[in-house]
C-alpha cells in the first residue's frame, strides 16, 4: 500500500510579510521558498505509517521545476519516491484544476491507501486542494487528523479534531486526509538524507503522461475564480501610547479608562 | 427561482454565531438581488434552531433531521448539502469557515464544479449581481478580492466578519424537511470525546487576553484567565506557550493557529513574532503588556504598558472590576 503525500513549495514563513502584491503570479516572488510547513507534518506522518504498517511513501508536487525543492526536503526526510508534475498546461489552475491534476497523478501512481496533505498552504491558505482531491478521486475525506489510530487493508481509523472535541472515525480506503500539527513532530533531515535527495533525479511529468486528464478542467481558462485587487492589509497607523502612572495600579487604571473610552469593552 | 443559500453550522443544536452573521449578510445581499434567502441545517431535533433561523433572516429553512446527522459525518453532510443545493437552486452559497463545515463545502463545491473562495472576511456584489469575496492570502499578509467565473458562487466566511443580525420573531418563513438519502457506508463515527470546556472560543470573541512566553508556565495563565473573565473575553496564546504545553492548541492565535478579529486584543508577555502578528493584526485595538520595551508587539499596539505581566495583569483585573462594577 502506498501513502502518497501532496506537497507545495511556499514562501518561508519569516518572509511572507515581504511578499509584494505586484509579484504574485510571477515566477519569482523574491523570497526564499521552502516546503510548506503544514506539509512537513503530512510527510512525517507518511514516513511513520510506512514504519508502522509497511508500504511505501510517495511525495507529489505540482509547480515549476523550482518545486523540486519541496520534493527534495521530503526525500531528505526519508521519502523513497518523488513525482514532479510540471507542464505549462497546468499553470493558472485553480484549486479544483489542481485537484484534478493531482488526482490523475495519484491514479497513475496506483495502489494508494491514504493520500495525505497538510492543513493548508501558507500562501493560498484555502485548504481546498485536499478535499478537492478526495472529491475528484471519489473517496472519503477526513480533515484535521490528529492521530492515525490504525490502518488495515481496506480501512483507516482516525482521530479527527473538531472545534468541540475529538472524534474517532473509521473510513474505507482509499481515502484522503489532511493532518493537523498535533499529529507529530516532523524530523529534521540528516546528512545521508540530504545527500540522497541532492543526487536523486526529479524528471517532470507533463499533461501528456497523465491518463484521463481532462484539459478542459485545468489551466487558467478553466479556473472558476480569480484573485483581483491584490493589496497589503491596511497598515496600523499611529504610534503606540505607553501608559504612564506613579504605580502599576495607576497605570492599570489609566489603561482601563482609555479602553473604556475606545468603546471596545 | 434563484436564491442565496446559507449553511447553518451548529454543535448539538447550539448554533455557531458565525452562521447568524452570514445569514444577516445574506439577507442584505438578497435585498439587492431581489432573491429569497434559503438556509440549510442538518442535525437532530432542530425545531428551535429552524425557527431562530427564520427570525434571523431566512425565508425558507431546509432541515435535514435524523439520526444520520446526529454526529459530524462528512459523507452524510455532503449528501444533505447537495440535496439542499438541488432544492434551493442558489446563485450564491455562504458557509461558515468552521472546522467541519468548510470541508463539507469544499467537497460539495468541487464535485459540483462550483467556484469557491475560502475564509472570506468581506462580501459584496458587482454590478451584474455576482459575488465579490474579500479574503486574506499569504497568511494575512496580502488581501485579495476574489471574482468568480461561473453561474454559482460559494464562499466560506470567517467568524466576526459581519455583525450579528437582530432576531425578529415576527418574521415569516417556511420550514421544509429535506429528504436525503445518505449513500453507502464509507465513513463510520465510532466515538466522540468532548474537549470543549465551555470557554469562549477565540475566533468568536470580541475581547481576547492572550499569553506568550512571558507567562512562564501553565499556572501563569491564571491571571490571564481572570482578566479575560472580568472582560467577558476569551483566552488566547502564542505558539511558544502552546508548544511548551502550557495551554491547549485551540487557544493558539497566529499563522499556525487561529486568525482572530476581536475588538480588543491584550497581548501579555508576547513578543510579537511575524507569525503571531499574522493571526491577530486584524484586531481593532491591540494592547501590549511586556517587560521588553523594544518587543515588536509594541509596533502594532495602540496602547502599551512596559512592565511585568504578573504585576500589570492583576492590576488591570482589579481596575476593570472597579470601573465596570463586575
């Protein structure tokens, strides 16, 4: 059984603040790009599932050849097989187009039990590609998995984090899950892993190599939505007023007065 | 006839406030479009909730009621939501961006090929009556207005994006049972352990008192909780405090936690890492209490007190108790 992880190359979270609206959609955002931090949990979980239940971990990404960097990180962590999906025909796909491409790639890889994704990407933030892949594959989807309790040949028992509590749910396999950060502690790649990742070849798989891919469902022309008017959030204006007072009690009382006057209490 | 369809999310019949917030917004948009508002809910024993939805702005309430919906079950909810869409024939669909509902929405939207914008915080209509959805991307560092290219437009919406509508019990509306055939058995809920403590969730709170590394330990959250209680607010935390195991993850505010938009955010012993600011800089008023006058949190705060939170926070609690008579 294969555990397939879908990952994305995204900006380093320290540098998200430096991304400029004019650069979005450009080939180079001008910031350091890394494996999406949410996806590290999914990669780690796939590796642990292989250790617990046997099988094989496969990592898949969609993007330009730069996206190889995301695959490299996963391989350095210990994933055996990596698939780069790259083709000009894929560019501009929305979440559902992306989900269709990934679903067809997953079908081609075959013998999949669980498909794992992170909660969301730190750039698109939608969390829609995971459920999209499940919908395209026609298999169950479980979001926010905090623990994989058990995996058998045809089922998985999972702990699903909801706002009000933890649910234990059993789904038929194959299935798609998104994992939450509570699920594990992602490992750091070791030297051997990094060397292996740097020596591995990452040939691109294009649209022509994905059987059943519907060209009408992918690319910018099929996108059902478009980001317009990209802008920075309104800057917080004004300087911070440091509240003075002869004592802590007086400072606190002065602050309380200010906040009551602001009508936020 | 086309309509606006609103998904009402609840837990055991207790409606999540964001459901009413988006119902109120749907009412406003429907007024501009001249279309009715249809609401949808799935669960068990929902008669009270259905009447409340009418009072809050629904013209028609589609209710999928039965044991299949007693637990959160994606397969059952997807089937029910699809049935609701079939009945309502909506041009716009609004769904709370809550854990659970957001995934049901995405599964349904993808399988029906409906364009969807996630985690929106503003909604409007263009001249042709198409939805314009404002949402943060790049973890709150960029805002975009999503435009749609399709006849049906769906958005999931964050809590506190719109005010709660005033309930009007004299409003007329119809409650219609929704017949759903739940297919197959690919998903079985085995058990559910409630962890909800009755505390106000940060995403629904108008006031948040939040603690960071400076809180120093689990017991350090006691004064934070006391202040939150006096203010009727929620307790938040930075990633540092959550990773240290001082407070559970649902309290975490920031890029890897919740994004919040309270009226007042009081950051106690939080330095203000970029990742934390991404989750709370939408607050109307930010207050920082920190020993380090150079902490980055002071660059986004409107008010600050430079001092030890263990002195300042209890003093604030005392001050508010006296001034608010609580």
